[in-house]
C-alpha cells in the first residue's frame, strides 16, 4: 500500500457564475481553519489551482502534513473576483476531510 496515497483526500471545486455557467481559468484558493472574508489575501492560501475548461479545479490533499489533520482541519475553497475595481471573495461552508475522501464542492460567483 502506498503510504502517500493512503493519506490523501481529493477535492474537486467547480466554479460557476450566477447563471450556472462553469468558469474556466478561475483561480481557486484553499484555506485551512479560516473562512475567507474580505480581509483574506490570496497569498495566504495553503494552495491555489486554476479551473480547467469545465470550470473544475482539482486538489490532492495530503492529510499527513502537520497543518492538515484528518477529521480535524476545516477546509475552505474560495475564489476572488472584481466588481468595478473592488475585490470580493466567495466561498462555501467549510468541511473536514478524512483519508481517502473524494469531495466535490461548488463555488458560485454572484456575477455573470
């Protein structure tokens, strides 16, 4: 058994706009134990990925790392967006992961 894969969980984040259209090349940021707010910075993310042509960003989460504990660490995935020069962030309810989990979550931008 490969120890690395046994300690991993997978998260697929789909980014859509307010009309339900998948957003390609959106930057998705992963935060630990911190719900992103207007004060959150993209550079404070644990990891970041771009969405593919289907609006999906895939994260492989290694739950062996010190700051990511199975069943304890709360994960948030967020996308920043701009309206008239003002930056906003949108996210979802945080969740915990266990080894071997495959989680899918959608982040909906309140813009077209």
